[in-house]
C-alpha cells in the first residue's frame, strides 16, 4: 500500500467516525464539542475515538469491517471524578482521572490541550498539569530510554559540530582540537574507573549504575573524537597560511638584506672608510628584524593563550550555568513534590476529620434514638403502672363500699356479735400473720395512727411494694401508705419487698 493510499484510508476512517458520532449526538441533550482519536488502554486494543461534550465523554471502538463501524463501549461523566492529572507531549496527552470509586487512564491524540480546556470550563474537577522539562519533549528524549537518548545526543552533537566548524574562526581550531583530545583522554580513564566504581565518576547523578557510566562516557568519547577529527582540518589549513606569511616576510627581509648589501658594496668602492659604518648599520637592521620577528611570534603566542583562556572561561561559565539550571530544576521539582504532599496530607486530614464528625453525628443520633426509645418505654411503663394502680384502687374501693353496705345491714342485728368477732380477728392476726387486715390511713397522711401495734413496715397501695426502715425509698413513700406490723403480714397481703 502506498503512502498516499494509506493517508487517504486514515482520513476516511476518521471521517466515518466523526460522521457517526455527530449523528449519534443529533437527538442528545449534550453539546458535542470535539472528536479525537484515543487510546483506551487494556479495555480495548482496537482503534478508538472519543467524543467530548459539556457533560462528559464517550468512547467508541472502530471496526471498518463490522456492520456498525463505531460501537459505544463506555461513557464517563465529569461528575464521576474529583480530579485529573494531565501529561502533555508533542503528539499525545495522557489523562489520569481520579474518581470517588474508580480511576481511569486515557490517552488523547493531538487534541489533548483542547480536552483540558473543556474540562476546565465545564467541570468542577481539580486539574493538575505535569510540567515536563523542555528537553523531555525533544525527539529521542521523550521515552527517556537510555539507548535512544544516547543515539539522539550523538546525532545532535554532530549537527552542532558542523555548525560550529563553519562559524568559529580558524585561529580557534587548534585550541578546540587540543581541548577535545584532553577530554577524550580523561573520558577513557573515567569509563574504565566507572565500570569498577560507578559512584566515583557520577557525582551529580541520582542513579549510579554501570549502565549509566557506559552510556554517559561513551557519548563523551565519541563526541570528543568527532570534534578532534573535525577541527584537525582547521589546524592544517591554518598552518600553510602562517607558513606562507612567514616565507613572504623572510623573502622581504632577504630582499632588503640584498639591497642593503649592494648599496654597501657600492659605498665600499667609493669610500673604504664608510665600510665599518655600513656593517654596523647592517647588523643593527638584522637585529631589528630579529626583534620584530620575535615580537610577532610572541604576539601570536599571546593571542593563542588568550583565545584558550577565553574558551576555558566560556566553558566554565556554561558549566556553572548548566549546574545552576539543574539545581534550580531539582529545587523546583522538590518544592512541587512537597506542595503535592502537603495537599494530599491536608486532603487526607480533611477526609479523616469529616469521617470522625460523621461517626460522631451518627453516634449522637443513635444515642438520641436510644434515649427517646428508653424514655418512651419508661413513659409507657409508668402509664401502665398508673392505670393498673387506678384499676386496683377502684376495685378495692368497690369492695370496701360493698363491705360497708353489708356491715350496715347487719349492724343492728349482729352488733354485739360483730364486735366480738372483730376483736377475735384482731388478736388472731397479731399472733399469726396469715389473716391480718392492715390499717390504711388517709393517703395524704404518712403518720401511723389508730393501730393495735406499732408498725414498722410501710407499703405503697398502688405499686404493691413495701419498704423497711433504712431502705432507700422508706422516707420518700408518703402517699397511698399501708402499714404492716411485720414483713410476713405485708407478704400475706400480696406485697413484695423493695430491692433498695
């Protein structure tokens, strides 16, 4: 399949998916905002598309050979998640949604920043964007795989090397070649030492392994070798030029010497007395030429040393700048990690506090319910006891009235016999507690009076409970009192002893 055909087919698939999704949203209350190709992770290995609307996002699985090219596999509502972490790269964006009961990892291709904007505008989720260093977005460094980073670094170094070779003046080539040779020698030594003790040659790296030593120092060795080879040409091209200049200077000097010699010869022929003066002048001229030659060489040497010094200072400045940037990046990462940890700790404490308050509220509600239930039961028991006491009192009152009526009818006929019978009954009750009828006083009077014995047992007519002297409720019982001479009399009358 040609590239053009493949491209047309890809565009056709995206067009089919987009048309299907737009048709699917025709009768929907949600507003379709964008459609993008997506990676749905382990749920589906086929090509997937996502539709993003104002309430959430749908995920469709694409199958061109199926009857329905696009099938909805799941929908997420923005309200299902509390926060999202987004990691943008050049071609795709990874979204990690954190929900109340579930988390989801989704990858959106190309349109990740547009999806981020939709989430910010149409949801209340907390959006956290991962800030990646610029170098991790460069081709070859995005996966952060060691061999890929090594190959990318080597290629980028070669490209930079060709650019520098074209821009830098020829006078600096010799210095750069010597510096590269020195670094190459030190890198070979560092590689040999690092394969034995990695921590000795990786002071600034967190991960100190032989693999890191191998990749790092091989990169330095290859880079320095390429630099030395590239700038060797600069040295060879600069050497003939200097040689040519020196030869031209020598020729000029020789020519001047020759002219001086001819003039001296002519002057010697004219005047032998001037020969010594001319020889001295010639000697001075030669000394002056030698001085100028030495001065020129000294200036060239000084220029080389100055260029070397400046290059070393520039390299030191760049190294210091790089270290400062790395330190700043580390401190920034550390600060962000601490802020993230503080946020998570605050969130955890808030959740724990909320859980404690919720548990406390539920406990208070439960206690209130139990208290209300207990009070209701006590109220019901109290009302039941009062009702029974009233019924018992009414019954006893009716029996008492009936007995009074019967006593009145027989009073005239059996007055004397009744008195004798009552006296016998009273004496019999004193001796045996089985048939004693207790004395009942006025309910508003708690004093014992008109009794044949000095009673010590106090009974409550309504509750049918009797109290002994020294009991907790003996002095508190003041109404509906029935007095007994002994506990046996109280028990015979149907009363029970108080537990306190």
